[in-house]
C-alpha cells in the first residue's frame, strides 16, 4: 500500500507502452484554469519531455529550475523549452532540450506519443512528448538552468486523491490550479496540470484492452 492509500503494483515497460500509446482525444488544455487572452496564432510553440521510468520504483522525471532564470525561476518543470526553427518536430525539440538541461542521452529515450497540447498563461502552446526512459539512463543537470533532477513516484501519480485543487485571486476572480504532493518540491501550475492529464491517460489504460 502506498503512502496515499493506493496498492502499489509493478508497472513494467511493456505495460507503460500499452497505456501510453493509446490515443488521447483531448484538445489543448489551458494552464490552471487561467484562460489566456491571446489569439492562437500568437502562442509560442514549446515542447517538454514527459519521461517515465519503469522497474521497482517507477516515476516521472522532473526538474527544479535554478533561481536566477528570467522565466519560471525555482519552479518544477519537465525538461523542455521553445521549439527552435531548426527542430524538425516537437519530439526533436523535447529531446534536444532534455539533453541540454539534464544531459539525457536520446539513445536512452523511447518516444511513445504525445499528450494534448497545453496552453499556458505566459503565452506558450506546449506539446508534452511522452517517453519511456530505458534502463541505464543517466542525468547531469546543467548548472545554469537546473537546480535539481528528481522523480514523482508513479504510485503517487496513479492515486486519484493525490492532486489537490487550490485557488488564487486574479483580477478579483478566484481561479483554480493543481498541486501534487512531494516531500521536497512544490509541483503546481502547468507541470501539475500536465501530470493530471498523464495520470488520467494511465488510469484509463489500466483496464482497457491492448
């Protein structure tokens, strides 16, 4: 039994592949219910790598950004960033950024598809690229961008009671956002919302036929 009351089961690579390769019917989702007042054509394309590990202690790879960055300093995020003109696809951008930020070797990454695009309040349209991280992968955080590399346990991700809703006042209106529990890091905002989407995909595939 996990700390959140959910029975822990070993989810191996084959099971993760089966669940994650199922199509996601959702459209783009707004960040934390804070709708962006901008035309879709003005959104900046970005991509993040949603990397999942298998084995005895499966989890989702996350980073904590350094405090001196101009945007999202000190926040928890997936490895990723803007899609550059030279990137052939969101997948190429996510792999490039993951290598730059945490030293992840693309040879240890098995791409499995995407979640729905996520629109942030800061003007980005983010494509979450799903991936299985093969055994033996290693990380080396970029000192200029990443303060810590860690994992959110899959047992927590699969617990429907784990994510919590909180609210913030914006222009006199209360807006909700997601928060995930972690003993050391605050996981909220766009990253938390994408984790909610990932959890829904994994749970939907639990009893679905392959």
